[in-house]
């Protein structure tokens, strides 16, 4: 799952025009969590979204940080804002 999730992170970061260091940081944060194959697709995606949010808050200007609502739409509504918060 890691490869698929990393490709998804890259696609999401490109969609929001985030800096490449933000993309790398998000993947690095995901690796630090050390998820394994026992996690469901939902859990992998939720961790990936959280990593993107944290990396963008750290590396991007506030106006470039993707809004939670948009990230929820990209996940095809599998992750609601209430879960992310």
C-alpha cells in the first residue's frame, strides 16, 4: 500500500500546487508513522491526508495550505472534516 499512497500524496500535492519539499515532507512523515499492511485503505488515506496537512502547514504560506473541505472532497468523502479535526 505504501507505493500507492505515496503516489496519491504526490498527485494531491500537485493538484494543490504545493512545493516539492511539502510532498517529500508528507511522505517522510508517513514513513515515520511506519504503517503496515494491517491498516485498512481508509486508515492509510487518513494518515496520508494528515501528513499532507502537517507538511503544508510547516512548508507553505497560509494561503497555500489546502482547506480541509477540499481534502475531504478529494478523498471522495470517505474522510469527513469531523474525523480530520
